[in-house]
C-alpha cells in the first residue's frame, strides 16, 4: 500500500512537469512580414532650424533595406547669434547669406535586434551618400524675394544615423531617425557670415518619418 501511494505521488508530479516541458517547445510566433516598398515624407528638426524631405525605401530582406531621399534645410555658421529687434523680428549681425542645403542621397539601412525585440519596435542604423546642392540667398533681401538672387554651390556628402520604425500597421509607416549630415564643397567656399568662408558644413538632425507601405 505504501509503495502504491509512493508511486502515485511520484507519477503525478512527473507527468505534470513533462507537460510543461512539451509546452515550452512550441515554436515562437513567426516575424511579421511588412510590404517591401515605402514612400513618404521627413520632418527635420536640427541645430540650424527645420527642414523637409521625401524618401523611397526598398526592403530586400528583414534586415536590409535600400533607400533614396532628398531634403531641403537651412544651414548656419556656428558663430551666428540671433537677436530680436523692438518689433519682435529676428536678425543676425554680420550675416551675408542664408544657406539652404539640398542633399540627394542613396544608401542602406540595417535592421537591428530583429530576433530579440517585438516587431512593433524595429531599430536600425543607416548611412547615405550623394551629391549636395547649397543655395545661397542674400540676407539683406526679403526671404522669398532673395531666391531670385540665389547662387548654387556643389558638394558631396551624406549622413550616418540610427532610428526605429514603430507599430504593426502594414499600410502606414511612422519612424524616428537621428542623423549627422556632412557636406564637403567641391567649388567655391560658402560665405554665411561676412568674410567667413566655409568649405564644409555639418550638423545633427532629428527626423520624423511619415509614409506609406505598399
């Protein structure tokens, strides 16, 4: 009798533990499959102000994506200091030109931790290179009128950054990207402040991505 009781007490827990082990062997949920194409807009917030851009992305695998983007943002000299006049208008002493950077970049994006993180958070690193056009407009002229006197300068540059896409929606793309842009000019140097010429420009931008996947 004692042996029977012992056998029952031994078999029941063992069977329960075996059932738990079988349950743990159930394969994990497969990763979400997102559309391979994306197109959208960038809102850029940086040290020099705001910018706008557009992008196209082509996903080759769950880890690797190619992209092309173009943007336009204002660049400033690090020595610029803005003041406010009695009428509430901003002005900069000694400023010669406004400068607007228009990079046309091509690059690659590498997804990180795709097996460790849930699909609603998809971090990545990215890098892009390509030609850049810098448009200078005279600071003494009214903002929009000054574009009729604009001059173009040409350079080569790019950016490196890190960011993430958010959510499980397979139609809309929402993301955030922190980038450092750098441009080296190939022709004349750019004059932002009077008598101060720049042969390169760079700066950080926080970029909000809004787009559509298809």
